[in-house]
């Protein structure tokens, strides 16, 4: 067991072993009256030794405290005289160190501004590329719309031409019928049956031709509709692919910019530490590549 070098504390130290044997690790059932009383008695006994020890400490320390106060007072006086000599020199050193620190901070700020300028240039270049790609998409869209418009105009022109031919045929047929009617009237009743058969046959032929032309027009219109739908589907798929490509390009660029910013921040905060020299060198290489 350790013994104290302070003779005045020896009585309390001698009692410490007995106190430890009686109180160390003891758990009191403070939920009961007897347990609470035993805990308070133990605390009171230990507090008595502690208070007595504190009184003895104050008593034996008083002469030494007065000596210490005198020592501190003389030390402050002499230290003040020394500081009067030291402070001008320290101010010169501090001024020099502040100037060097300001130069280092200016260099760090210039480097940071350079990095930010490079990052801005990279963003502007990326935005320029995206603008060009959007312009190309717009041009392709306009070209597709022009092609679709020309196809519609061609189909409408063909339909008008088909209607014109039908109308001419109908006019010719009407003229033929009128001529037949005129001859039939001249031939009177004997030719009426024959003229009617001719008209019926002609009308059936014209109807068949009209139905054929209309069926062809419907088929052509359906084909043109399917062509337009296919072109629109392809154009839509191309736009979606282009937009997906643009989103991926923007995401990669933003990811690269974020990574560069994080690396630059790490270098700024920890680049002065020697244990990170290899990391800083690797960061510089990454920033140069980016």
C-alpha cells in the first residue's frame, strides 16, 4: 500500500485501508429504512475524514501559500521587465510571420480562383455543346415536319387529281348519256330499252370505277397514315434517346465538377499536412486531367 509523504496526512491515510475494507464496492438497499440509514452513516463517516483532511491541507499550506504569493509577485515584476524587452522583438517576428501568412493565403486564394475559373470554363463549354445538340435536334425536328408536310401535300394533290379525273369521266359519261338519250328519243320507244340498258351498264361501270378509286384512295390514305405514325414514332424515339444522352452527359459533367470541387476542398484544408503529400499530388494529377 502507498504511504503519503505528508506527515500531517498520515493519520487519515492510516484510516483509509480500514475505510476501504468497509465501504469499497458496498451496495446499500436504500429502498429500506435500515439500508438508507446505513448508507447515510457511511457517507457521514467518510465525509468527516474528507473535511478533516481539507482543514489540515489549508492549515499546513498557509505558510507555503504566502511564500508562493510572494514568489508570484516578484516573478510578475521581473517578467514585466523582460516582456518590455521581448515584446518589440516579438512584434517584429509576428509582423514578418503575418506577412508570410498573408502571402500564403493570397497564393491559396489565387489558386482557388484559378480552379473556379477552370470549372466555369468547363461548365460553359458543356452548356455550349448542349446548346449545339439542342439546335441539331430542332433542325432534325423541322426537317421531319417538312418531310411530313410535303408528304401530306403530295397525297392531297394526288387525291385532287384523282377527283378531277373522276369528274371528267363523269362529265364525259353524262355527255354520252345525254347523247344516247337524244338518239334514244329520236328512235322513240323502240330504242328506249336499248338506251336504258346502255345507261345502266355505263352507270354500273362508273360506279365500279368510283368504288375502285375510292378504295385505292382509302388504302393510300391508310398507308400514308401508317407511314406518318411510323415516322413520328421514330422521331419520338430519337428525341428520347437524344434527351437521355443529354441527361447522362449533364450528370457525368456535374459528377466530375462535384468530384473536382471536393478534391480541391480537401487539398485546401489538408494540403499543408505532410502525411497527405501523396494524396495532394494525386489530387493535382486528377485536377489536371479533368
